C-alpha cells in the first residue's frame, strides 16, 4: 500500500530520515576530511550538533571579547572606529 512520508535533505540533495542526520552531513562536508584513514569529520560533526548550545555560548563570549578589544584599541588611538554609514 502506498503511503506518504517526510524526508530531510542536506545541501547536496542527499536524503535523510531526520533533521539531525541531514545537519550532521552538512557539517561533515564543511569540515572536509579530518585525520588519516577514515575521516573523523562525521563524528566531529555529530559532537558539534550535540554540543551546539555550549559552542554558541563560547562564540558569543569570543565576540564579546573582540568588541572589548576593538573599543580598547580605539580608546588608545591605535584604531579609528567608523560610525555605521560613514
């Protein structure tokens, strides 16, 4: 008997049964080949997705530190900050 279903596709058009598998495939593709022998990229991609919240927090902290650094350099007169639209 025919039936309908839902599928998910990565950026290359490869079919997956759930969104996590499609996202992991895209992340692994972004990472490229990692390590000798069989690539470690799929496992690393899985860990990235699993630890997404922690990774996003780390990048938010990093962005905040870059802002502080830019303000500090501008205050020291080493860098001229431009206002948006100028």
